[in-house]
């Protein structure tokens, strides 16, 4: 089983009034592999007391010059396909772990999905039509599974900001198929500019906020670094009156791990397990 990375996700109810306190969402991103999963792959998730997993069916764009999204192909690993999603999900449901279905796009020639922005109206139509097919496929899968949460996109800033009417209609179309909770995984520097939070159930944030320039920041230093971000998050939460879901976060076990937490390929400094532990403690 190839688990490339694990990120925690949870709900922060920031001054959000409700009649009863919902169960805290405490989950892990369960990265897909080439194969089906068995009990041995689920036990580590149970060991850390996760009550949710995020399952990530992948799609890809071969060339951003023609941004057609392809999915459920023989070029993908089993766990990245619809059949893989269904198999993974049912195995987790057997042991009472709840689900967030969280589709991701991979750009085959590299690049950040947040910069995906076609240059012609024709190509915008290609992207939108293929993305709609992709999302409605997994909205139906989420409905068939009775998944608790569906994430309608991950870090697609330019797409979302430039095509608001498409996204507003897509949410309406998804609601016709899927009756569970909806969120969108906005990058940490994207979430304040989105207009559709009122249509969703959670404000989703991939919380890779820069917190400290120190080589090995203490918990106190990290908590201080969180303060301005926490204030801004609370402002958005109040504006839309929605609970906040950290759809991803994580800290690597290296020096300077809180400077640019999103840089997964950065190899600066030595192994630093304490810096990673401090990052986890500060965010909790």
C-alpha cells in the first residue's frame, strides 16, 4: 500500500451557534494505491482514532492547451477510479469510518491546479463540460455510498474566480443527485475571495498557512503565527455563518516546516521530528 501523504481534517465551529454540538470530524486523507485495500490498510487509520477518511478519485489533464479532464481510465491506479473508490469506501464503512469524497485533478505536465485558466472561450467550455461530467459521476457515487461529505473541488482558484456562474449552477446540479453535505477545498490564500460559500455546508480550507520562519519553531511560536490567520478565518465564518472544515493540513518532519508548509518537494534541512510534533500540537 503506497500512502504518499496523510493530512488531518476537522471542523472548527468558530462562533457558530447550533442546537447541539455535532461530532468532531477527525479524519485522514487516504491516498489511493494500485490495488484494492484490506483490513491491514485500515487498521492504521483506526489506531489514530480517525472517524473519517477523505477518499480521492483522481482525474488528469494531458495538456493544459486543451484542458479536457479524463477520469476512470486504465492509465490510473485502481484506487483513483470509481471502482476503487467504491471498494475503499465500503471497506471503511464496515468498521464505522465515515467518508468525504474529495476528487482531485492532476496536471500531467506539472503545474499548480490553482493556475488552471484557459485562454479561449472554446477551451473554457472543454474544461467546464468535462469537469461537470467528472463531478456528477462522483456525486452519484457519493449518493450511492451515502457518503457524509462531498468536496466539489480542490485548489482551483483561477477556475472558480473566473467562472462563478458555472460553479453556482454546478452546485445546484450536484444537489439534485447528492443529499449529503458539500464543501470545497480552497487553498489557504484563496478562501477569502470565493463567493459560493453560502451555497455549501462547510467553508473548506487547505490550511497550509505560513506560520514561522524559524528552523524549529516552538508550539508558542506557531500559536502566535496562527493568530492573524485565525482572525481572518473567523471573519469569513461570521460573514457566511457556516462551520469551517480544514480539508487538508500537514507539517513535514524537517527544519523550517512551518515556513511554507505547502512545499512538499522541498528538502531544506535535516529530519526534525519535534518540529512536526509542534505543528500538530499548535493546530489542535
